[in-house]
């Protein structure tokens, strides 16, 4: 199990230091210490591995120069709250929730999180996940910019170490979350998770010709899904009941954690990982037990925001090698028509990230004083 033991520690008179971030990339500090000042290793985030931008740096012993604020009652420390980033929330934040398999939330007066670099936003999916374990919004506390002294704090192990390792027993957490995700009457068997809608407002790592990627999957019987346009419960119902889930490396594909064991996952590679699956995706696949397939990125990347053009012929070849049905007669003709109709969108998505970056730089230039 890669050294995981599903352990937890009860700390009386726990000292909880505030989050400090030196920058992104940079160092991250803030964790739980015992009353004698010794560090509770279970409370630390595993950071800085395989491209993770935040390294964990906590002193071995706490040095408290002023009287900490006292927190009465029984608390449960659940790590870092990453609600502002779906992929990190689903993987890292939920990695401590296995504790509810043996402990009832009614045993605690509050749950405590350290803030992280993604802010304190609580989107719909965070409310759903917390509610599935009985956590009410008013029970959630974030560590403030001062040291706390918690009378009684339970600190569970994190069963996922980003880009490094995971305990597959974490699967229980995702099974609890998708318990209410019913199969829909129009449930598609094959899903392709597209980033096109998301890319309209986020221009980092845009796949400029994703309209053609969508068409390649659509012509092989895949339903095209834009996850951010659907309610969370609807989404996880789709993932739970599909037989094949495909998409580009990233947070959307981390939804593999909600799939049934033995279902198929097709990952389109991210050029940052040089022909290998994304390390976090590998951990998600271990959790769910899916049959993971991989098509490495082939094409071009350009610009400061890593805009991509996926080689559609290479994608077609990769799907053929995975054994998906061949395209019907006339596909090549339709493909040419689709390309012609999509050229304006592809051109816009290719140019927009670079033009936006150029505009931002011009606006940030200090204006010259007259004379």
C-alpha cells in the first residue's frame, strides 16, 4: 500500500500554525503540532513531487511567541481545503475523508482545514461532498492568520500523496459521494469530456482544434460532455454508469474516481508529461480500478500559454489501435467539411491566448509622464 496505514492521531492541546506561502512556485508551511511543540507528521501535505509547485516546509518544532487563540470542543483536522480547484479538491482534500468509515461526524464540534493557494471558494461540488459525510457548512473552519490551540484535535492520514502514491482503499470515499447518482434513462455508454466551453474563459493550455477532436470521438459513438455546464450530481451519475470515459489529461479526467471498477478510461496525453500519462491521473486510475488506455500527445504546442493543436490523424490512429470501430463510409469527406467549417474557431483559439497575454502586458506598462 506504499506505506499507508490509515492511521490517525488524537492530539490534546494541539498547536495549529497558520498557512504561509512564499510564492507559486514556492514553499508552503502550516501544520499541527503537539502541546510539547513536536510536529504531527500526519498533518503535513506531501508536496513538491514530480512538478507539484508547492513544497512543504515546516520546522520540526513549533515556536509560539504569543498566546495562541484557544479553541474548545472536539475538532477534526481534514488537511488543506482546495475548493477553488476541482481536481485538487477531489483528489487531495478528500484524501482524509476515509476517517468517516469508522468515526461519525457527530463526534466532533467542528472540522478544521488549512487554506491553500486556490482561495476559500466553496462551489457546488464542495457542498455536495461535505454533506455526504454529514458536515454542515457552519462546522467548517479555516485556520486563520494566527496560531490556534485546539483542546482536542483528531488528525487522520492523507491517503493520497500528489503525483506520488495512493491507497486504493480511498475508493470508499468516492463510493459514498456517488451513492445518490442514479442511472439516467438516456445514459450514454461512452463519454468524451471536452474542455471547449471551459477554454472560453481560461486560455491556459487550450486545445485549439478540440472541435475536430470532439468530432473524431462523436463519430465513434461518444457523447460529448462539457462537465462545467452540468450540476455535480448529474455529472457523477454519468461517470458512475458509463463504460468508457475519454478526455484530455487534467482535472475533468480525474472524475475516473467515480467510475465503476473495470470500466475503460482513455487519456489523451498532455505534452508536459513527455509521452507519459499524467501522474495524478495514474493515482485516480488506481483508486477506481479502471482499465486505463493512453494516447500520447502528437501535434504542435506554441505560445507562452502552451496552446496545442492535436494531430487528428494521430488521434484516429490511436483510437484504431485501441480497437474502436472504424468510421463509416464518407467519414473522410465529412472530416474535410468539418475542418473547413471549424477553421475560424481554430484560428481564434490559436491566436486568442497570445493576444490576450500581449494586451495584459501593455496594460501593465507604466505610463510615461508628459514632458
